[in-house]
């Protein structure tokens, strides 16, 4: 008997014994007078046991069958281990045709002594920043290394970008480590599918900024500008405002995305039988589309802030390595210990010893960037140097005889001169 039921018994006994009225008993139990009269009738018919709830000890009619509970626990330990309760409930409905709530899944697992693999810890609270009003006003970009394939492959990094207003993952790619190529591919994916965003939020990794961007007072007075990294130059060329966060909490949208992906993508990749980073990149677009369907939200304003990419803009040429070279005779230049020249003749005249910009794309294509135009380059052979004519063998020096006058000392010569007047 519960404490509440024992309280009912005591109050009803006092009312029957004449120590309390029906109104006082109703006030003590928080019930109506009519309910008190019914409790008295039950007590008179069956005693204190009649006040116990009739379903006590009975199995609810809507309770889950033991076979389903056993199957849920078995599938978790064999296949879906590591997933959280919410994700596990979704996987059961998708793959096993078992529809359960996350709370039901939690009760089943706890009843079997199975705790959630990843325990949540309380983190320091930060004031949340409001989402942008329109899609395309701001993207947040980042990368995180993780054991995405568990023990089936080494740790590698996932690069991703998320729209701040809608929570849509605009691009994602796996790479061996955090690198400029990974970020460039993510930006290309998002721009080709949605358009150019107005701003981009990133951390202060040297991929995004030059380590020499801090200018001295003399440089500022001389009018010099901060040097940009290769990625920063691409953002400037596309007209995207690049903001570099000082703390991870400033770009909390993409930071929270990694927690979701580490909970869900690992399980999804396991279920798909992915064992290599190449296979992971092939199935990643499908998983990103599934994520966006489930977690994307509507922006505050329906109008989009995306800017359409111009037809004359080649993203392969924008996201490239850029370096300065000096032209040699015959429009040749040196790059990577090799000599290159123009693949096709050009109408404009290029002066020898002039400084030009050379760009190397992610695919390894080499171009000469001149006046906003890409001129393809091709490898050529180094001009052979004219060898100097080989000189004749030198004549060996003449060795004078032992009685040669040069071998005599000056005193000997003086004595000989005096004796021969």
C-alpha cells in the first residue's frame, strides 16, 4: 500500500469513527465530499484493502510484449550499439518496422541494464545568439577529426558548413585531415547548390588567415594591407565577408552539429557497411540530405539572401593555390622545379621579366591568371645550354736541367762573374 492510500485509510477510519466530518476529510485528502462518501462505502464493504487501486499487480493492457523488449535489447547490443535513445527509436522504425517512443526505448534498455553509451555532461551555459533572418546571410564552417568508421579505418576529418538561419548543412566532405582542400570542396558544394552567401564564420586556423596578418605601425602608416591566405583570397574574390571567431562558442551552430553527427553518422555508416573514406564520401550526400530533412527549420523571413554565381566565374580557378612568378624569355616560367609556357598563343604581348600570377587548382591544373582570364600552361623542356669549346690539354711545364743558371744562387753568380772579367 502506498503512502497516499494509507492516508486515505486513516482519514476514512476517522470519519467513520466520528472524529472527522465528510467536509474535513475531503479537505484533508484534496477530494470532493462525494468522493469521500464513495471511499466510506468501499471501506465498509471490503475494508482497507478495498481502497487499493484495482490495477495493482496487473500488467497493463497496452504494455509492450516481452518478445518485443527482448528483440529491441538484442538489436541494440548486436547492431545499433552506440546510438542514443532518440536515434535508436528512429532506426528501429526505419530498419526493423518497430515503432516506439524514445522514452519507451530508454525504459527497455534500462530494464535490461543497458545504459546510454555516451553520457551527457553539464556544460557551461552561454547566451544563445539569434539565428539570422534569411537563408544565405551567414554560413558557419568547421572541421573535426573523429573515428567515423570506428575501428574499421584510421581517424579522419569531416569538413562541413551549415546555414545559420535554417540549419541546413550546405556541404560536407571527408578528408584525411583538416586541410584547405576539404574546406574548398565544401564551399564549392554549397555555392553550386544554393548560391553565394553574404558572410562566412570560421575559426582562426591558418588555413583561413595568414600568420603574418598583424601589421606593424610602420606598415600601417605606409598603407600596407593585411596579407590573406589562399582561402581568404578566394573569399575576397567572391565578395564573401569572412569573419574569424575567437571562441568556439561564437560559432556554436556548427559546433553542435558535430555532436549530432558523432551520435548519428557513425551508426549510419556502420549500417551501410562503409569501411573506407572513399566509400564514406560516396554515401555522405545521401546522409546529409536525410539530416536536413529532419533537422532543418524555416527561416524568419522567406526571402533568400543568396547571390547567384556569375556564369563567367569558375570556382576551380577561385579555390586555388596562388603564387607570383617572373616570366622568362619566350613566355616561360618556373614552377615546382619545372618549366612551363603558354599552351596556346595569346593576342596580348607579355613582357619578359614581368611578374605574373600562377594558380594551381585542386585537380592539379596549372594556369596563368592575367587580367581576370585563365591562360592554360603546359610543361616544356629546359633550353639546353651551349657548351663551351673544350680547351686543349695544357703543355706540361719545362723542368730546367740541374746545371741551369736559374738553379744557381745569387752569390754563386757573383763569384762566377768576378772570376771571369
